[in-house]
């Protein structure tokens, strides 16, 4: 259930990133793609790579398939939680950045001179 909710969060954050980037005049498809890559990468790609690397290291050390499966299942929940939390934090930070006004939109002109109230 956690995996499904975390995977749904990728699409929700991606949609919000597209809206926020579009609202502030940034490249919305690029930011939405970056958001999807961060979410999918941290929730799917990195855990898969960690599992493959740990499995290969254990296999080269002489562990049997049952031992490798036991080790990966034992640390699977911890790794899943670690990567899901890091994914949510990473996507939140991107969304927070997109919510700020870009520097280009700030009006840096000088204020008008004060009015002259001396009429006579």
C-alpha cells in the first residue's frame, strides 16, 4: 500500500510542478520531467540498483540464492522507506523552488521621485 501511495505521489507532484512552472513562466515540460525523474529514480531505479549490487556482492562472496533473498528481504523495508522518504523530500524541495518568483520577474526600476508639494 505504501508503494502505491508513493508511486501516486510521483504523478501528483509532477502535475503540481507543471502547474507551478507554467504559472511563473518557467519551462513547464522540463520541470515536470525533472520532477518525474527525481521521483521515479529515487523510488524505483536506485533501489533496484542497490539490490542488484548487494546481490552481486553476496553472490561473489559465495552466498547461496536463499541467503541472498533473505538478506534482501530483511533490508527491503528499510531501503524502501529510506528511498520513498528521500523521493518525497526531493520532490518537495523542487516544488518549493518552483513556487518562488524568478529573479527576472522582480521589478528593479527605481521608484519615482517624490511629489513636489510646494505650490507657491
